[in-house]
């Protein structure tokens, strides 16, 4: 009833060898997490340009340290005061040493008997300081503030969040209440308190950032740690007797890295704005040091007659903020493709 | 619900108490005395002054007096503004600040919702790109830069609005725009993300299948559901408006709290600094509590008592 098939080796036919291999071949090269994110970031033009701008700004502002320091900031040259921008060989009004005075373009360099070989690329301020030098120095201050905020985000924020999420229970409860209290005091108030105790300047701004900037990071890290804690690989590591420190460093931090990077990119523009804001109202950086906020405040006083004194620092500050915001968005899309739409 | 509320109010009072305590002791820690030319004063004069301001009492007693005064709204006497009580100074200036803050909030949020919805509905078109660029710029340009530019180009050059000072509604237009652009950009981004999410959900498909008009869908389904998370942004907006008011009120010389705060910082007027500090903290804490309650009421999916643990 059952007909047996008579099959011998001759009934079978070997497939060509190459085809066999092709089935198992992985088309794309295997990429690590960072490589993958970098590949996605490169596709985002805006983020890439922002990244290049930020790198350039970092190189220029920190590379200028030997040339633009405390000595060159104090040195004033009243005979060169309030000169507009002059770039040799550029015949555009406003960049050739001419300034619009009551509707007419006047060569300020000639009027003030400035030697022919002396020129200022972005003009000078009311004390004859080169505006370009001041803007570079101000950018450096902004970047330092950004760096400090990042530092506290990465150390205090991440550590606090991991400890709070990992320990859980009463420790977590107390730590979260502390964060709640810190974050319900406006950071402005913290700055003012710091200004009263310390004197206005970099120290009090940094102290205020140290106190207030890391709370959002800590909250996000805690929430994510709570989820990661119950993952199998963490359980396995615990079962094998790995120490909590090692688990945090080897398992939690790498898995938290995308949140850490994204959140840092949101902290930076906030910190830069904060410094510029404080310096603008006169309770931040003070003379002889300068920052973009101070330059804006100085420029704003003469805006009607010497508009370039405010425009240049304003443009630099806006470009810096836009670059960090765009890079932040780009990194978010690159590290977390789920949110991308 | 009641237990949760009581707990929250307790933390609120605790926070304010901590702020008050920290401010008080920081003030006392400061080097120097409140008198500007103490060398010229005789010991008797100093004693009389100390008695008048209660500075001869022990520290703990001063602290208790300060806390007690705060409980019934007595914030001390300003050193600078012709010896007026701080509470009076604040009361006489809060109107302008509050009006400006509320106007800026309404302007920013309403326009932000409109721009965000337009961007979401026209996803991945040039309209969307334009809205995204605008919101990035709005988020990145500091409000004080914008305020100076508006003041110069629109008020001075074009003469459409008064340059500065405080009078009728026309005086508030430019400060409101300058203050509201930050919340506007943030709202637009937020609404766009939320609405793109909602527009992909099943009930929108159903509404489309029923033959509802495009605007009907956006108005009845998409907008309402993407508005809910916006409530959580009210707290950060309040902070932004408080911070912003300091500088915007200065630029447009509006007699508000922010302007006075800056003045009192620059002149070391400690009682006023403490008073405004307490006002800002109390305002923020109250707003955070209110938003949490509102959030619980409009979105029953969120359990208030849970608070994450």
C-alpha cells in the first residue's frame, strides 16, 4: 500500500558552491553601537555642519589662549576706540572701515588718523579693544561654562541617578525628595545666593551650575536604571557575584550611554544661555574679563550708532546656540532611531 | 488623593522653609556690616541702629523673628528703596510682571500649538521644514538679544510700538513677543512630535475611514490628545518667564519684579533680594503642584498616588 520511493545518490544534485555561501552572507558590515550612530549622524547635514562649527570654535577659542589672555584684555587703546570692521581688500561698506553716520558712509579710519597698516577685522569697542579678540575670548568663556555643566552632568548626575535607581527603596525615596527640593528652587535664585556669598564672576556661575544643572540627568538615569536593573544580563552578573561597582560600570553605563549623550547636549545650550544672561544683566562675568553676554550688554548701549558692536557677538552667540541645539537633535536621532520621524 | 495632596503640600512647605533658612544664614555669613560708613559712626549710633533693625539680638532670635514675620507676609524693610517694606514694594510691582508673564505664556503656547500642528499635518514637506527651522532659531536666539533687536527695529525705526515704559496695551506688545518666543519654540516642537505620534494611531485611521474632514480630525482627535503632555511644560515655562522677566523688564524699563530684583542685586539690598527670592520659589513650587494636580484630573490614566514607586 505504501509505495516506497527509490532514491539513490544519483537523484540528488549538488548546488553550486557559491550560491550556498551567499545565503548566509551578511550584506552590511557589522557595526558597533558608536559606529552605527556615527553613520546615522553623518547623514544628517545640519548636525554634521553644526559639529564642524563647534569643533572649529573650540580649536580657535582654546588655541587663542597664548595670544589673548589677561594682559591683552586690559590693554586699552583709546585712540582706536569705536572703529568699525575693516578687512583689507573687501570693498563692501561696513567691512571696509566705513560707518554709516547720519545716513552717509564715512571712513572712520581716515577721520581718526589710524595708520594705513592698522586694521581690525571686526572693529573695536569703546576702549579701543579689538572686538574679534574679545569675541574669541567670550566664546572660550561660553565653552568653559558648557564644559563645566557637562562635567557635573556626567559625574554627579549619572552617579546620583545610578545609585538612586540601583539601591531603590528608602535610599531612592530620600534621594528623589532631595532632587525634588533642589529642582523646585529656581536656578536663578541659586545663582543670586552664590553671588552674595562668593563674588560675581566665574566661580559663582560654576557653583550655581554645579548645584542645579544635573538634576534632570539624574532623574532620567534613575528611571532607565530601574528598567535595566531587571534585565537578564544584570541578573546574571549579580548571580555570578559581580560587585555592584563593576555592574554599574560594565553593564549600566554602556547601556545608558545614549541617554547620557542626548541629555548632555540639552544641558549645554542651557548653560551657555545662562552665563550670557547673567553677564548681560551685569551679575556674571565682570571686567577685565569678558564674555559674550558682557559684549552684548556693552554693544546694546551704542546699538543705534554702532550696531556692529552688538551684531557680531550676537551672531556668534546665536550660531553657537543653534549649532549645539542642532547637534543635540541630530545625536538624539542617531542614538535613538525610534524617536526619529 | 487627599493623602497625596497633603504629602505634596508638606514637601512644598519644607522646600520653602529650607530656601528661607539657607537665604537667611547666607546673608548672615556675609562679611561686612549693613552700614556703609561704619568708621564714622559712634558706638552709640551703631547701637541705636542695631536696636532699630533688631540686629542686637542673638542670631537664633533674629532667625525666628524673620520666619515669624514671613508667616504673616512681613518680609522686612528695604535698605535701598527709601526704607519701604519689601512686601509693599513687591505688591506694587507684581501687577506688571504678572500681566507680562501671562500674556507671554498665552502668546507662546497658542501660537506654538498652531505652528506645531501645521508642521505635523504637513509632515516632511517644506512647511514642516520651515516650522522646524523657525523653532530651532526661536529656541537658540536668547530673548534679550531679540528684545534689543525688536526695540530698535520695530519700535525705534518703524515706530509701530512704544520704545519702552509701561502704559496701555501697546506698551506690552514687544516685551510679550520677546518673552514668549522661547515657550513658543518649545511648544511647537513638543506639539509636532506629539501630534505626529497621535496621527499614526488607530483611532485616527478610523476617523479617516468614517470620512471625517482633515480639520475635524486634527481638531477633535489629534489636538486634544497631544495637548495633555503640554501641561508638564508649564513648570519649566514659569521658570523661563521669571528669568526672562529680569532682563526684558530692564530693557523695556517696565516697573516689575524682575527689574527690581536686578536693581536690588546690584545695590546689595538684602531684604529685597530675600523677599523676591522667596516669592520666586513660592511661585515655582505652587505652579509645580498645580500642574501635577491638573495633569491628574485631565488624564485619568496617570495615577497621582503612585509617584513612581
